C-alpha cells in the first residue's frame, strides 16, 4: 500500500508538471495506454493520480469518456484572479497582525530563493522559478494561521500556473515576456513594514499585467499562447 501510494504521489507531480509544461495541452484526452507507456508504470497509480488531479482542477473526468486536461479560458482566468484578490487580502491582513520574526525571516528567505533564478538568463528553469514564485507568495500569508485560507490560496496559485505560458515563455519577445523589475522586493518591503494598503496595491499591479496581456489577445491567440511549447528549456 505504501509503495502504491508513493508511486501515485509521484505520478501526480509528474502529470501535473507535464500539464504545466505543455506536454499535455488544455482539453487534450489523456489515454491510459499512452500514459502507461510514457511514464513506464502500471494503470493503477496513473488512475489514482488522475483522480487527485481532478480534485485539483488540473484534469476533468467525463462519464464514459475518461480523463482530459482541464480547458482554459479568459473568463476562468478573470475568475481565478478575482477570487485570489478577495481571499489574499484578508489572509495578508491577518498575517501582518500575527506575523513574528520567524515569519519575516521566512519571507526574506523565500524572496532570495526566487531571486537566485534570473528570468532574463538563457536556459532559465521556468518550472523551478514557478515553484519558488509561488513559495514567496505563500510565505507572505503563512502567518494568517488559517489552514482553510492557505489551502484555498495554494490551490488558486496552482490554477494560475496553468496560465503562465501567457506571460512566462522563453519564445516570447522581450517586451511581452514578464520581467520582475523589482516588483517582488517592493511587495516584500511593504509587507515587512506592515503597510497593508501599499502591499495590496503592489500585489494587484503585479497580477494586473497578467490580465492586461491576456485581454489584449484575440481568442485564437489566447488559446495558442496557453498551449505554447514547453518553456523549461
């Protein structure tokens, strides 16, 4: 049982990673035989992993038809960002009220881990940067002491990862591609200063670029952007 569970967990991470990297495209049918061959494992851990990914909204299950990669849409992206805005504000306020020195140090550590990966460097590992980026944003709110809010926001950030090809892609032109330009440091400084209003404004601007870019694309270009080739280089 332990080995099966461990293998299932490994498959959750592997399939999720391949969805984020564009190996499996939004809406694509996930054929069991092809997955077994691709990952060189049996059907049971793959099936268990797919069920978990349904719960995480990376995969959808259709009765009598099997599993597909969850589709993407501009409306869903707007909804994800609006939900994040509503919950993250409350979580950040609570974190600022309750956060101690250990919380502050965890934010600084998460920031420096993320900063060690420079997005403008050739061959950048976008997968690793994405994990560290999410780790930074989760560190900001960790002290809110609400397991429900933390779990919900972690899921929201995971859902945002499904859209990262819009603004994080090695094949995008220099102007379109996301650049930090000190955004995360200014967010960190505002949070550590317990300046809630400024921190929320900065975080809002941080994500506004995502929705502005998405809304500037036609439906066809939006679909192509989120289905772009893998970016792990």
